[in-house]
C-alpha cells in the first residue's frame, strides 16, 4: 500500500508595502517563512512583494526594494500582509481599499503589520473582528473605528484576520501561524535559529515600560498607573485611585515621587496629554472633542496644559502635522516617479 502523502500546496503570501513602511516589521514576518522552507527543505511558503502601482516605495529607513508587481498583477494569493509604518493615513485610495474588500470577500487571509491594521480598518474588513495596532496608534484606532474590537495585545489572530503591533511582534505572530499549519516543533526550531528565546503569545502585552524602569517589585505603583491609563476620559480621583491600588494616598504619593519623580496628579495629567497628542495626530477630532476625550472639561485649560508640556498649542500641533504630511506626500510621489 502506498503511504506517500503529497504535501499541501505552498501558501502564497503577498506583502503590500506602503510608503514609509517599517522594514523591521516586514522582515520579521517574511524571514520566518523563509526559514520554514529552509529547515523543511521544501517550499511551504511563497511570497511576492507588492506596491499599489508596482513602482518602488521607500521604507521609513530610506531603503528601497524592487517590488514584483502592483496590486492588479498580484495573481492568486492566499494571504495579503499590509505593511505600514509612518504616514499610514496618507495611504489607501479608493482603488486600494476596494482591492482589500474584494480579497476579503474571496476569503483571502488579511494581515495588518504595524500600522497596516489602520488601512484594513479603513477598508472595513476588520469590522466585528478583534484587532491590534502599534501602541502609539491604539487610541486613534479605537476612536475612529468603534466597530473594531481593538486591543493592546502583542498580536491578534481572529479567524482569517491577523494583526500585530509592529517591531518584532510579526515574528511571534508568524511563528504562531507556522505552528498552526506545521506544528510547534518547526516553529520552535525557527525561533531557535533566530536566537529568539521564546515564542510570545496573544496574551503578551506590547509594552510595559514602567516595569522596566522601576522593576517588578513595585506592584502597587504599576497597578495605579494601569488604572490611570485605563481611565483617561473620566480621571479617577486620587483617593479612589489609592484605594483601588491597595495603598494609602500618602503611600501612593511617596511611591510616585520616589520612582517616577512626579506627584500622582501631575503624572496622570501627563498621561492624558500624551493620549491627547495621539488623537490630534491620528484622528480628525476637533480640539474640543479631544479635550473632552482626555478628561478636560475646559478647552482653554486643555490648551494651557498642552502648551506647558509640548511648547505649543494643540491647534498648532495639528497644523505642523498637516504640513509634515504634505511634505511627506510630495516626497513619496518623487520616489514613486
């Protein structure tokens, strides 16, 4: 009896590079596929490099790859990975968004790499899905696309949608994909080849810089900051915050001053202003709406606090961002030409 079993056909993946995409995020997803082929001695994965019109685009580090085709010449694909980075809000004309919608209707797996999730969101193909994006863009994604169940997870796999936060997170997401298709042993071997000590999971968070700064032993302080970050629109009074964290108000004030060099109220204010800046840069919300979303009941007070932290008003922040986008758009057109 012939026990020979033909291997499954190679999964064909298209990497759509947007202008100023993140090179490290793109490489972190492509390289595990290459290594899977190398270790198995077979073509488990194939890939094609795409841009919208087939002409080169520069990555955020200035490097330029030669694409294989534009989206109209991509051919049959099993998966499309949208690789974003800087200026993702400038990408995505009607032609590109329509292409993504058609892929979704055909059952093609869609992945958002770094800020590529934003483009999938604009196309409407993440509505009703759990999804994530780089931590700097989470606030904007939640505000602009409420139909998406946005999270701050390292990566999210929800049915045929794959989204991740960028950096080297695509490595973990791709290793998880390989594990699902060919087993954990192959994924672990790839991880070992890349000197990657463990395959992180969807339960891992994108960032926890406070633990890195102050160590793992200050759980009360870490909990207090997490409560602050989770309650930006309606700030928690300091007495309630200390009670929720399980310490007295005086103890909490000492912890903040000793380890963060801030009074708790000032640190909370800074978190709210950081969130406000993200919304100003990533959404079309009015300055007044941004102020309300970040716990300010007075727009003049919001502007005063913003100016004290950043050196200019919220309206000027948005004007400078618009000027920068205009210059970047011109530069991208020059590269494409």
